[in-house]
C-alpha cells in the first residue's frame, strides 16, 4: 500500500494527489458512509420521531427491532400473519428490477458490441451522439413524455387505432407498461458504456481466429466475447439493478394505481408519515437486499469486485 501511495504522489505531484485523496475521502465518508450509518441508527430507534429533544439519549431513547418487525408482520392489529402489502411490494420491486435489468442487457449488448467492434469513424460518433442527446432532457420531463406517449389518449394508442390494430385504446399506464418501459429506457446508457468499454479492448484477432476455426457468431459471442466482457456486463447490470430498485420519480409519475414501488412506501414513511425510523428501516432492508443479491450474482458468474473497475 505504501508503494502505491509513493507511486501515486510521484506521478501526480504532492498538491494534486492530496487534493484528489481529500475529494475521494470526502465523497466516500461524508456523502456515502455517514448518511448510511445515521440511517442505520435511526432504524433502531423506537419513538425517536415523537420524542422531545431533551429526552433524546435518555432511558426512553432505546434501540429496538420494532420497525423491522413492522415490515414483516405489520401493526399489532393486523389480522393477517404478515404485512402482506409491504412484503408483496418489496418482492415485486426486486423482481421487476431483475427483469428490467435483464431486458436492458439483452437490448444493450448488441448495441455495445456494434459500437465497439463494428462501427467506425463518423458512424460510431453519430451513433454515440444519438444515444446521448435524448438524455440531455431532464428525467422528470422524460417521464411525463412517456406518460403522454403511453397514455390512453397518447401517441401509441392513436397509431394503433389509426391502423385498425386496436378497436379501443389500452391504458398502458394503468397496465404498468409505461412504467417498465420508462425504467428500462432510463438507464440504458449505464448498461451500454460499461459493456462497450470492455468489448472495445477485446483483440479483434481473437474473433477472427474463432471464425477461421469454423465457429458461428452465437458461439463466438458465448465463448469469446461475453467471457471477456463479463466485468463490463456485471458493472452495467449492477448499476441498472440498483438504480431501478431505488427509483422514485418514475414510479411516482408513470406508475399505475397497482404498481406501488417499494421506494414509494419509504418516501411515505419519511415524508407523509414523518416516521424517519421506520422509513430508515425500510430503506436499510432494500439496500442490504440489493447489495446481497448483487454479490450473489457476482459469485454465481465468478466476477470479482476488482474486475468491475477495470
């Protein structure tokens, strides 16, 4: 480690190196670690949100698992054995995030491969620009655009009715099609570019050698390209999955009445219910579940954390 620091300071100079380390330290500790630790502390407080400031830290300010139990069992007056609504929304959010991540991977892998190994010069630059420009528009505005596009009186229904493919309009918002399409589109760049970076560094001679040996394109991708691009695929899937599971704006704007997202429940506890300990407990459960699922997938596909940042 000391050798690494010596090389780092020698390469970048003392002032710049110190500044870079300070920025990284501030970002990791102040912006990530401390808020999560505070939220973890809140999640174990029982009645902190109703407690007078003078009583905080006193005998009434105790740590408890009440808020975690509430997620599983609900209130004491709940006639059901479990908190069916919250538990169902939680698993539905995780499952939907997995499906959207898989959809984005299937959609973005061919695009990333085309950009990295096929498109050259001006064609590649034009393609990249065409991907990036739509994301210059604010996420909220794009969400409302999806609502207009998929609405009962929206553009898609108008086209389907005009071509006699439908007899009556379909409310894609109520059917959650708009939500899943919006979430799938929102993070495509975070899937494309990690895969692109990985595939671009693949030696083209390996692909040509596989073709000379008689391998078809499906086998080339399965045995040559995908194993080489696993770090980029893992990085893209991790970002898309985490951001999809933690999305709030899109479910709020284009989600149907039956598409409650787990982050919306968290928001309700924090904002409407003014119950920060319970909202913190729900947020910690979502965070830990997503991290554990990502680590499990990395273990299944034999990808180390150090490989993702390459």
